């Protein structure tokens, strides 16, 4: 941890704003409470895991606070749950809060609040399941320039790095042929999770780099543009904060089946949304301003996502009557094209 904090100081001295997504509370709490590792790794032991998180959280942040203070910096704890990404308003408030912390000269230390989110059975709609995706979603919200995703290998390889013939991919593209091996020993996510998170961050406008965290000096090397790890270039025209939220974080509470003729409208950058006569049917119950999935006529393929102007009951009542100008606002063209 000390080496990491020193690396973050280097970045701050270079005039950069820094966010840190860090776990560790559950592991520290387990040691304090004297529990075996297999106890908290069992998904059935929800209460034990949450108790460990509550016990270890204070020690984790106290350690970070002491280390940052010793180097003349301050940090602020930001604990998140799935609900913080449940609506565009909450997502915006979250991003604005983190930006305010950084403007005050502090480093946000971000993590999922495992004290209240230990039961994944009750958290069925999850937009992130590990810190890899959490960092990508936060990066898009605050419009970060770059994201470093640290692991225990030197980047993304064409095949598991311990196998013969494996080659590190320095620049990732959609054409890259990758054979994913076993999970990384870092946290919950494996390499597949990290690749998915890196793509999400890149689609949000941030360059993403997967690199080896065992060599802590890689942190400053990454942000100084040195050739370490695997680079995922950012898209040239990133979507807005809300459009990225729609694509990657929103929980769709229903579906609208749209006519085949509406596909051209979804692809047309000048089209502002779908009309009632573009819609064939409604699945699910939702209110106005909810996020919904726009699916093909048979319902087997998602075409796009959007925010409805009125609820499911109102749309069903007006189908074919043309009484509402807009049934749904489409998501950004970039996101829609990616879903077609």
C-alpha cells in the first residue's frame, strides 16, 4: 500500500487528478475476526462477509489516511452500492460528488460497500460485480482520461501467459484473438472481467491499460505513456455521461418491441426518438423516465436502450392512436450502433 501511495503522489506532483478504486476491507476484517479464508469466500456466508467488511473498513481507511498524510496528501472514502447506478440522477450526483472531492485536492478512495451488499441473491440486477467494472463506470461518470487496471500478469496475452507461444498484446483491438485462462489472484475478477471493464472504460472516453501491479512502478509509467501492459484506446467520439450509463449501468425495467421499419430510425443520427406507431408491444411494468430495452419484433434481440417519456400502461393505451409524439428517447448513436 505504501508503494502505491507513493506512486499516486508522483502523479499528483505532475498535476494530475487521481482516483483510487481499492478493496481490502473484507480481507483485513477476516484477519481481525480470526475467520478462515474459505468462510468468507463461500457466497452462502453473507453475514460473515459483511461482518468482516464492517470490521476491516475502518482499518483500511485509517491505513490509507496515515500513508497519504505522511506524504502531504488527503483522501476521502467513497463507498458505493448498485443503487448508486440505478438512475441517471443518482449517477450524476455520484460523479459530481467525486469531482467535488478532487477539486478540494483530495484523493477519493472508492470501493463497493460490502457491509450492505454481501447478498448477491438479493442484488440480482448488478451493473458491476468487481472493482474492474466499478472503476470503468466511475471513470466514465467523471470523464477520466485514463484508467489503469492492475493484475498479476504483464497485460493481455493471446493465450494464458504460462503456456508456450503466448504473446503479450500491446494494443488491443476487436480483431485480437484471446484465449482466456484461469482467474487472476487479484480480487474477484479474472482476465475476461478486466478486458470487459477496459472496453467499457474505452467506450466512455478513457484510455484503459491492463498491466502488472506486482511492479508498482508501472502505475506512474502507465500515466506517463510508457509501453507497459495492454492499451485499449478510447473511442474518438465518446457518448455523454447519461448515454454511457444507459449502455453499461442502467437496469432495464421493461422492453418495447419495435417494428423492423424503426431500425432505420435508430441508425439515423438526426432521429430524436421512436414514435408510438414504431412500437408493437410492451413487456414489463415501468413508469415514466425508466430505462427500457428496445428489442426486435420477435423480442429475441436487443437493438438499443432508451428512457421512456411515459409509463407502460400509458404506452399500451396509446399504441396505434398516435396521441403521444414520443414513446421513447433513444440512447446515443454510438451505443445504438454497438447494439445492432
